[in-house]
């Protein structure tokens, strides 16, 4: 079966009454690796419509498929999903947005910062990594606060990873990370801190990137 035929079959399944079938069809469409230039208006429209699907599993699946297929152009489409009532939808939306290279709107940056106040551990972890990867304004302060005060070791490790994804950590922040090692109770977080310190210390000593 050609890719075109497979896509036609999956588009029909997106109209199924079963939410499982709809979600699975969307997942498989994402795996087809269709070049963005070949994405038809029909496919784009159906995926965008699926963002409002009444079933959370479908919404959670379509945000990732849109990220795979349409990359940087989806930020405005996904922004409303950060307020979705279902945790997995918000979590997947953060993941999808985190790999975008498109500039973030002020409102989207604000929503991502607010995600660090979520009760859900996975959301806070993914948000911490996204804040660093996207270089969101104020990320350094927010991530350092999460490292010190968040009750979850998973989130603390995510905060360290987020810090590590920033372009450059100055000596003061590296000293703060080093000082936190004696207070940290999780070996996973300690190891992550050591890795980030090692990477950024090398950057500091590199005349090309250091200052």
C-alpha cells in the first residue's frame, strides 16, 4: 500500500465513532513522516479539528502528531491546549511545544512558566525541561527554585536538565548547583547536577563560548 493510500485509509478512520480508533489513526498518521510540503489542506484541517475532540486520548495524540508533521507552525494552535482540563493533554502539549524553534508569544511563555505550579509531577517535569530548551525568559530563576523546593526528585532532576539546556550558566549559578549537592537526597538528582556542572564548566573554559 502506498503512503497516499494509507493516509486516505487513516483519514477515514479519523471519522470513526470509536475514540480509540480515531486516536490510533492519528498516531499512525504521525508516523508516516509526511513532508510538510505534502501535507494537504484536508489533513491539516482534520488534525486541527481533532484538537477539539471530546475525548482526551484523541486530543493528547493529535498534539504530538501535529508537532511531528508541522513543527514550528503549530504554536498558536496548541496554546489553548495548555488550559485543557486533562493532565495528559496538557503534558503532551508541553512536550510538543518544547521542540518548536518558532518564537514564543508573551502569553505562551507566561503559560509555560505557570505550568511549574501544576500538581501533576509529569507536567512539572516536562515543563522544566521545556523552559530550558526554549530559553523562556526567567527560566533560570524558576528552575533553580524548583531544584531547591520541589518535593519530587523527578521534577528536581528535570529542573537541572532544564538549566543545563540554557546556553550558558555563570560561575555563581554553577556554585549554587555545587552547593546544593550536600542538601540533595536523591542520587538521580545529584548525578544530573554533576553532569550539568561538568558540561557548563567546559563551556566556561572554552574561549569560543566562555566569557
